[in-house]
C-alpha cells in the first residue's frame, strides 16, 4: 500500500495560517517576516499591550540576528533566554524568545532542531503567549512534528495537531479546525495504522467537530470508527490475558460511545446507529455470529443446530478464560476444543453452501447492522452506562452517564439520557434520585405497551426493574409485563423453547447433605421444594431425575445436566469479592453434596463446590431454564462486556436459554413457597417460563402466596439469554 502524501498547511483557509504556510514554502521574504515579528512584540512584565515597556535588549538582539538572516546566532541567543535567570525574571519574555527561536529554525529549515528543542516546553510557552502568537507557535510545532515524522514522536505530533484544532474551534474558525482534524487523522493512519488508540482519538475528535457542521458526515465517521474499534477491541479483549487490559480498552470505547450517545439524543439516524453498536459492544458479538445464532434458531437441521451451539459454547469458554488468563499450555485443551468444534461446524456449513467461520484470532471489520423492530405491543429498552474518565485515564471515572435506547414496532428509535452520577462529590454510587429518574424514563417508554423488555448494563443486572414505582404508586411490574433480556437476540428468539413439553426432562437437586467439614447447614425447605416441583413436573409428563442427600455430587450433576430442559438446584450459593477471583471466574458458585472446605478456590470435583469457571464446561445447550435457588447467585463483578462476571455469565456461555437467580440472601422456607407457586403456574396454566414468573410475582405482591412476604420478591430475577 502506498503511503498517503502529507497535505501542506498552505491549503488551510485562514489568513494567518496561509501566511505561515507561504513562509514555510520559502515565498515569504525575510524582511516581511521581521516586520511581522516587530509588529507582534510582547508587552513585557505583564503590562497591557497599550502600555508595553521597551523590549529587553536580549530580545532585541535575537530579533536583530533574524533580521540579518543570521539564524544560527539567533538560535544561540534565544536558547540562552528560554531557561535560567532570564526566564525566571520574565516568563512572558522568555516565551516570546521561544517563539522567535521557532521562527529562526523555520527560516533556516532546521525542523528537527525546532522540534527537539521546543516540544518539551510547548505547554508553558503557549500559556505565556497571547492567542495570536500561541496559535502560530503551535502551528510551527505541528508542522515540525509532521516533517520530522519519527514514529516514537507521533504522540507529541498528534497532540499539537489536536491543540491547534482545539484553538481554532475556540475561535470559531471551523474551516481551520476541520483541516487540522482531517490532517491529524491522516497522519495517525499513515504513521500508526487504522487500528491504534491514537488514531481512534483523532478520528473521534474529527467526528465530534463534524457534528457541528455536517451531521451526515459525522454519522458516517462514527459508523466507520465503531467498526474498526470493535474489531480491534474484540481481538484485544479475547487475547489480552488480562481482564484489566480489557477494561482499559473499554475506556476508549466509553469515549466513543458516550459521544455517539450524545448525538443520538438529538438525531434520529444516530439513534438507530447507536442502538445497533450498543448491542454489539455489550455482547462483543459480530454480525456474522448473529447470523449463526439465527441459523441455529430457525434451521430444521438438528445436527447443524447442535454444531453451532457447541461452537458458541466452546468459543465462549475459551474467550472468557483467555480474557483473564495469560496464554499458556493450560489453555491448549480449551483452544483445541474450540478449533475442533469450529472445523466440524465449517464442514457442515460448506455442505449448505455457507461461508465458514474464521479462526478466533482472525477477524474482519464489519459495520454494525440495523436491528429488527420489536413486535407490536412490545418496547425494548437497552440501557448503557459509560464512564467519563480523567484526562490521564487513571483511577476511576469522574462520573457515570446512563442512557436508555428505546425501540418500538413503529416510530423512530429514541435515545435519552437518564442520569449522570458524579463520583467526585463523595457519592458512593446511584441513590434514590437515580432510581426515581430511571423509573420515570421506563414509565414513559412503556406507555401503551403490552410488554417491556429491559436489557440492563453493569450493576443494573442486579436490579429488579419490576419493583420500580414510576409515579410513586403501583410497582412497574403491576402495570406492564416486565422482562429482563441480556441482548437483542435474546429478545428476538424469546419464544424458542419458552415452555416445557411432555418430551422434556428435568434435573432437580435439593435436600443435599453437605458433609461435616463444609460448614453449610442442611436446608429442609430445599428438600420440600424439589419434591413439590418433581410432583408437578411428573404430572405434566416430564421425566424427572431427582438428586437428594449424597446423590448430588458435582461429577454426578455435571454428567446428568446434558439434555435436560430444566435444571433446578436448591442449595447454598455464594459470591466473594477478592483480588483475582473475578478474573478467574472463581468469585461465585453454589454448593453440592459432600462439600469439602478448601483454603483457596480451585477447580475440580473433589471439593464439590461448583464455581462459575467450572460451569463454563457444563453442557447446558438443551437447557430451557436453569434455576439456582440459593443466596446471592445473581451477584458478580462488572466485566468487559457490561455484564455480570459470575454465575449468570457462566451459565449463559454454557448454553442456558433462561436463568432464575437471587440478588440477595433469601430464606429457605419462603423460597420453597415461591418456587412451588412458580412451577405450579408454569405447569398448571400451560404458560411460558417468563409469564409464569411474572404471574408468580404479582401473586406475591398481592399477598396470595402463604409464607412468602411480598417484600422478598425483589430478590428474584429471571434472565432471558
């Protein structure tokens, strides 16, 4: 690929810029240059320009040397003034000396000397010059940076292009600013490549400026920037070996998505684009993978469906482990399983005349594709949370901004900003005002809706939206059917396997013996819970495999899980904060029969504790519903993809279509009553899993479930994956 020629500054349509550009081209005569310098002589010692005292003789000596074309002497004299006692006595005069030095080097053609001498002190010089001279000084530095063009200096070079463009924007010189933004993008792409953080920042600055002048151009810039960033970030996260590295990538993404969200609040076309790219980023899923899932959901070819789901599970497991684990031989079995399933899938796809799936590390840039409209009567609200980070990107965000993307069957997609939480004012996080604003936004979105599907983000995965009271009266879930989905495809295929049939089988574990060393108390309610569920499922014609007492070991449950439509574990659950636990997905799990204590979290069947990481290897691809009826099972740490890094993520990767969790500690006896009513509604009324859950909650709110207080309903959440 041939390199792009660097545009000249003379093309910039600004009188002062053209003047400097002509000077760089050798057209501007030295006499004119000296006259310009004399005209711009500074007010020394902080005087107003109308009361300027005579210039110090040291400054006059530099000007004289320039006038005589003795640029070497001018450089030597100026160098003596920009540091030391003179600079301490009069920093403004010293800044002017640096300005003169830049001109002397420019006239001499010594661009490297200009850059090397002045790049490190540019901020202080610009601060002490007036606006006009500061602009020209920044322009000279930017041009020197472009002419020297050493790769290790591109960061400083681009910084000055950015600085000059900022100044042009401040002065309402839009055409100048556009030219400098365009030049910065071209320089970054030529020197650093398309997929580089500094190129992203330059392209983002250009898109932000285009918003003011050409919304359509801005939209296309965002579309292309998103596609390149997504491909780069997806590969970086998948192979980073560090969850923190992946999270650092998300800081760049927050900048881009936050800017696009702002535009989307006032531009309908931008709102459509934002809805599409947001769904991509929250799942790190590309268009080709969406097509594969659609194929699996709609094909009549059962073997092909199984191959697609197997590949997704193997790839998801490898990616989640590789995200936080340095690439070592320990990852080889997971990578081999992924490659084997990919090759088997490709063989089937080729028979169907379809494109094969590329290896995981190879990807191609794909622009976000428009999303399908929701069904009539449904409203889909996709929530987004972006951090606004300090300039140095260190520590934590200064504030979080929360947006809602609202999609209906007809009408344009809307993007609204729900709230902004400033973390610099001693706030620990969102408070009552935030949830009031969230309730108001969702209430407005759901007007005249039959059902509301909320796709959470970050900590909102651990919140029950049905409990919100938009107007301070009834709960939201009493006014409209509230569902929680994890992606737009989870909504799109919500009707697949949405209720049990007589051909299905269930695995029910409860009343387990945990062993003397486990420290976990026996749960009598859990035994009654699974026995009631077994009776209901059996009466419906389902094949039931119970596990009680010592029968529910980890090895036995993992082996029995495959092929079951319903898995129900009534036991103890846990979530633990700890260094490295989230990265390794060893921060959450649940307890099975004959559990043994260990000094540290570890994989393997010998401890009989199922960690989230271990669940990645379970075969749950036939599971329509997985229930972990235990304490704190929905809790987790926020991961790279804005989801919960804990049990919910693990079961989704393993193939579960729906999961029912708790977000806090729950009572054994009360949980038994709620679960018995849920399965009773499911089997007796012949309704879907989601509708049975909604019906059960409404009965609990109405006080119709004996032994279950209505206040406990907020602890239980059903996800559709």
